[in-house]
C-alpha cells in the first residue's frame, strides 16, 4: 500500500495533467508483442460495480466471487475496506481471467482495465490539495501500445472503452469511500468496517440481511423499492450506498419507522 501512496504523490507532483480534449497515441490489440503482458502481477482495485458485473458474468454470488477471486488486504492506514483481484499463484502471477486470446471477461472487465493507459486523479481522493480532477497517462515499461499510430482524445477513449457505463455507480461509491468524515481521519469501528464490506461488496449477503432480519421492521422501505432490490443488483447496490451513508455517517438517507421511534422514545421516558 505504501508503494501506491508514493505513486499517488509522484502523479500529483510530476505527471502531465490531461483533460477530456487532450490527445494521446495508443492502441492495444492481439498483434502487439506485449499482448497479455500487463494482465498479471498487477494491483487491480475492484469497485462494487466491478464486482457486480463480474459476478453476474460468472453467474455466481458476490460471496463466491469474493472468496474465489479477490483479496482484501489489511492495512491500519486504510480508511475503508478495499478489494483487489487475486492473481494466480503461478510464475507470471496471471490474472485469473487472462487467456491466450485475451481477457475472458472483456465486456465486463473492471474499470481500471478499461481506463488503462489512463488514470484519473480526483480532488476527493487527494483531500484538500487538488481543486479539479485530471487524467494522466500511465506508461508501463512493458507496454508497446504507445508505439502504435492510433490517436484518441481522452473523451474518445472513455467512450470507446465503455467507461461511462461505470460512472454513475463510481460517483455514488466515491461519496462513501471518500466521505469527508473519513477524509478528516476518522476511523471506522470494526462493526462499521464489516457493514461497509457487506453492503458495498458482498451485496447478495446484504440482500439477505435486508429481507431476513428485522431490517424492514425498523426501516420504512416502500414496496416498489423492495421489489427492485429483490430482483435487480444495480438497484440493490444503489440502496446499499444509501444505507451506508446512514449507517456509517448518520446521514438522513433512510427513514426509521414511526413505531420504532415511538418505542425508543417511550424507553427513555
Ligand atoms: S480482467 Fe481482463 S483486462 Fe483486466 S487484468 Fe484480467 S485479463 Fe486483463
Ligand atoms: S502491455 Fe499495453 S499494448 Fe501490451 S497488452 Fe497490455 S495494454 Fe496492450
């Protein structure tokens, strides 16, 4: 994790800042000499929406996906739990989804795989020192894609790689992961970390928690929302984010049932 912090510092201080109209030359295809070389021994942080896409692609539950394909490193400096794609235990430390023909989950590949060779620095991930987000080019030594002739603007690349499908969920997740309370250095309790992990990453378990605990007796969730979160993972994930803002930061994103509030009040009379 320290290496990642150091890289962040170098990016902020030294990397040229790109905007949506900035141009760069790059192409990746099966005939490049380095084809697949970047799909191994790499830190790929997974967002909740990455997990949603991948576990549905593989037709498994979020819990099975997390235990089979990810690791969650412990670091006392982390403000919230993170999930990384677990590389295979072979010499190349290959990504579990790489094949001689390329990525086996290409249309559902994670956000960071889509973005490469671009990175994004946002003010929230840097606390106070950055006033505006910017893109930058990550030029990995092994990558021959920069010797190709095709030119893109940043906006064209984002569209071409389908990154925009990930934007809405990404922004909702940033509101939690980079919340000002965490930015101020407040650490989450172990119970809150466990809740964060379940609701943001293991959302099939979170669904079970909503429908098979006293959750719906305590919180007023209308019928339509209940139907949506029962059937639709994207709706469930949006609901998880609302719940986390309430459970972790005390925001008024959930409605407590009146009878529960009245019972609480009576207890203190
Ligand atoms: S998910 Fe696909 S694109 Fe990303 S590292 Fe693995 S094989 Fe490569
Ligand atoms: S190293 Fe670069 S050019 Fe080679 S496969 Fe990876 S992204 Fe494509």
